[in-house]
C-alpha cells in the first residue's frame, strides 16, 4: 500500500484521474492480459471499468483473485444469460414517483442526485438504472416539495445514486437546504462508497454542510472486505464523528470475495476500529451481469450462524434481502 501518495491530492483531482482502461489496471497489478477475452471486453463496454488509483493501491500485486480486484474488473461471466436476473431486480421503476426520487418505504424517500460513482462495482444493482431520466434539476424541487408535504409520514431523506458524494459541495448544500425547508424532515442519510475509495472526500466544506444542518446526519458507507480500509479511512471517520455524524456500514455477500465468516469477522472488527458499526449484510440483488457473485441462501445462512459464534451482538450486521414490492428489507431466516 502506498496511500501516502494520495495524501496531498484533493478528492476532485482523484475523481478526475480514475483508471478506466482494463489493460491499465492489469498492467498496474502485473496480471496477464489473457484475462481480458472478448466477452470480458464486451462486459466492460456495457458497464465501464471505473476505479480510483488509491483503491488499486490496496490490491495485491500479481493476485488475480484479490478480493478488491474481483469487485471491479470486468468478467466474461457478466455476459452469461440467466432468467432469474433482470435489469431492474428491485422494481425501482415502479417506485420512481418523480424524476430523481424513489418512494419505496413509508417514512423515507430516496434521491438519486447523480448517476456518477467513483467506482463501478460489478455487482451494482443499479448498473442498468436510467439515470439520465432521473437527475433532478432545481425546477424539479417544485414537484418534489408538494409530494413530500402530501405524505406527512415522510421524515427522512436518503441520498443515493450513483454516489451522492461525487457531486460538488455546492450542489449538495443546495439540496440539503431544500430538505431543511420542510419541518417534517428530521433525518438526512447519505449512502456512499467514496469515503472508502477516496477518503479525502470528507473535506472541511462537507463537514461544515453536515454540522451546520438542523437535520440528524447519518452516513452509511459501503465496504465488503477489511482490505478496503486503511488509516486514511480511519481519519475520515474520525472527522465525521467529531461533527456528530452517525456512521454505519453495509456490505454485500459476494462469491469469492467475502463469502466466509473469517472475512466478515475481520471486516466487522476493522470497522469497529474506525468506530463504524455494521448495519446490513445484503444477499446479492439479482441484477443482470452479476450472477457469478451469487451464493445460495443456505450458504449465506451457514456463514451467518458462524458469525454469531464469532462476534458480539453489536458487531453483527442484519442479514437481509430486498424484495420488489415489500415495504421493508426482509431478514433471512437463519435457522
């Protein structure tokens, strides 16, 4: 790991200097170009490689099975047809009440402020999401505001995407200001991978936006493996905690990456070292292109039972599945 190379780079410069060429990535890791057959390149064309250099520095040189590498590298199996997998596995089109807004759960709405991410995770359940139709403009607030007012049960805004922290602080502050206009909104929750892959995103301007807001601030970061976390991440989390942001982590169970209790135990303890609590452990959403990451429910249940033996209760994430049409996450029966 050579993270010190990135200490002086701001997050914007890192975000504009991502690795987007699969051949460059395998060259950085001294891997064979034989892994890039025609089907893998086609998978890349359909869902482009995108990964920060700082994240690549955490990968093991020469290891084609590195758990971080496998999350981002295009694979020929992405082109495999599977009738159980679809473009919209969670039925989000049905919940797309207004441009940029999803209303799936009674007390909260989800805003997709951007389709951009710092990293393209190959298992992403929104890899086929129509972002261009769902990028809210200022004028869209004129429809979103009365919608929220007409649903007084809504008390929480979830910023997702894309990655909401890939937008500028100015744009983020503007939307936070919109939500603060509505007394019924009590909580702002930001779901993001950026503090894991570019920890410098937690800058002074962002901290000021959050700390000066009247809303309760929650950040849900996304890490699947302890190798993703380093001292830069710890520093970013400490800054958030000092500004009264509550931090959780969510993970996805992924074949060949973290589908064993040892990896997940290490992740929970490593998160706790950074004062982040495990929140959700998702079984894979069945999105087209991700079938090679799937493990069976039985294996997921067995892993979870082993985790229960290893971890204290406060470090146990909830094992859940999201089901189209359900008004809540569905816990998996572990017995």
